[in-house]
């Protein structure tokens, strides 16, 4: 077994570091752009007078970062060559995501929008596998030109992880479909052109078969963005949506009728493993910064790092970080060679353990740094607030643990 990072990925990391120093750090420093990353970050980013949505100048800065990364050939690393990418592997993406997160907060890898110099495009596989030629042209091309921006509407007021119980319904009316229902935490709707709406079109409640996915223009009659949920980590693009007799044509369906949940699952495993890698990187940043501080901070005449009360919690976190990192790398490597459902339990392990790890590491970093750790002048509260949501979204940790148990005990959905 070879546990070394491939040479091409090592070289890519070196090139990324140089690019960040040469182009991204200067951009971060100019025009007081540091307001988006220092103690002012939440207030600089959030348009509190406009529903708590992201401010335009904040999103313009992120867009400029992506343009520079794209020109340098980094942004589309994970995409197929035909989309201007390099066909990057899941292992490569895991190593890169961890590496960028371990650098701490910055324009190179921001937590708020999962915006980084190496982009994550989990919906590409969904469009490729399920979209018609016309849909692929409109939404894959539009993704890069900015002409189309697609939100994701699965969760409902009474249904989150239990997505097979959706109450949103779509009924045929001639050649059209008419959709009625509500969506909650419908991400991306502050600037989306279209929304992917999952609705039951047939079948029994509680059964995954019978749920379909519709591409709904947000300016459709009867489509209402009621308000944005203000969250622990602001700004917010998570909308409450009502659909009242929203009419869409038959060709607005993405994929086959009744197979919507299978469609939704096409990108979740790649996304979960990449989120886990980011969690490991952010946890390592919190641990490393705490060690630095403990070595230089003097209390009662000695460095804080001489206290076992400081050493031991950080030693335990470093041990867990090493274990989770290796599990993430191994699982990402396996994703490159087997069908994703064959290792869904391993992806679940990575996801929930990494999410817990980074929350524990951020909390311990606050404790080690004492009063100053509790301030917004250090990044640990922001790291905690961001990563805390991943213990709920993308499948809650309880759902991840349930999947592991299903495989262990032979209950529920089989492995393959």
C-alpha cells in the first residue's frame, strides 16, 4: 500500500501556493478587502437591510478571485477536459481542499460560499448523467458564463432528511406540470435564475420512487421567495419558498419521471468527501494555531504549553485529525475506482467524523486562546459557525451513522 501523495498533486499544491501569494493575497489586501476577513467580516458581507443576503461587493470580490483562478488554470481542476478542466481525481480534490482549508481564512478558500481557487462543481455530473442535450447546453455552459444560476430545493418545512416524504406535489395538466408546495433552506435563491424543485409525481409516501425533479425559472408565476432564514453564520442565501400552481412544460423535468432522489444522490458522495477534507484542514489549522499560541503565551512564569491541561486535549485532537485525514484520503482514492454506492458507508464515516472534529478543534482553539479566542478578531468562532451546519446539512450526522449501521447489520438499502 502506498500512502504517499502523488507527485502531480504535490506539484499542483506548490503551484497553488505560489499563485495565492502572487495574485490572491494582493487582491485580498487591496481596497480594504480585509474587511471581509477580519473582525468586520460578518457585517461587511451581509446586507442586513435586504433580508440578510450577501452584499454585492462581497460577491464581486469572490467572482474576481474565481476569474483569476480560472485564467491560471486552477478553478476547473476537477472538471472533465471538455469543460476546460483537468479531469482531477477525488483524491486530488480531497488533498487540495484540506490543504487550502489548513491555511486558515482568506480569499483563497472562503468558508461562506465554499468559494476557492480550486472550484467544486458537484452538479456537473448530475447534468451530464440526467440532462438532455438542450439542458446541458443551457445549464452547463451557463454555469461558467453566469447566464444561469441554479438553486436547489429539496428540504421542506416538515421534511429534511426524510426526503422520501415530500409534500410538494406536481400534477400533469395536458403537456405541462403544475407544482404546489413549500421549500425551506432553498439555497442560492438570492441570485438564482432557476430552482431545482423536487416534488412527488407518483408512488407512495416514504418511498423514494415517484419523486421527480423540475427546473423551475424563479420568475415563474406562483413562485414566491417568502424570506431568507437568518442563520448562525451570516450572510444567508437560504430561502423559504412557496409554489402556488406553478406551471412548467414537460421538458422542464430533469431526468426520468420518478427518479428525482437518485438524481439528487449523484453528487452527494463527492461533495461529502470534499466537505470532510475541508473539515480536516480547518481542524488542523485550529490545532496548529493553538500550539503556536500555547508556546508563546506565558502564564504563571511558564509557557502555557507546559500545562498538561493544554497539551492533552490538543494531542487528542491531533491524533483524531491524523486518523480522519487518512480515512478521507483512502475513501477519496476508492471513489476514483469503484461505484460510489459501494463505499457509501465509508463516505458517511468521513463526513460525520470530520464535521465533529472541526467543531471540537475550533471550540478547543477558543478555549486555549482564552478571552481573545472568544473575540471576532480571531477566526475560530467563524470556523465553528460555518462547519457546525455540516453536522445537519448534506445529510445530518444521524443519517450518516444510520447508513453505516445499515451496511453493518444488513438493514435498509444494500451497498450496491
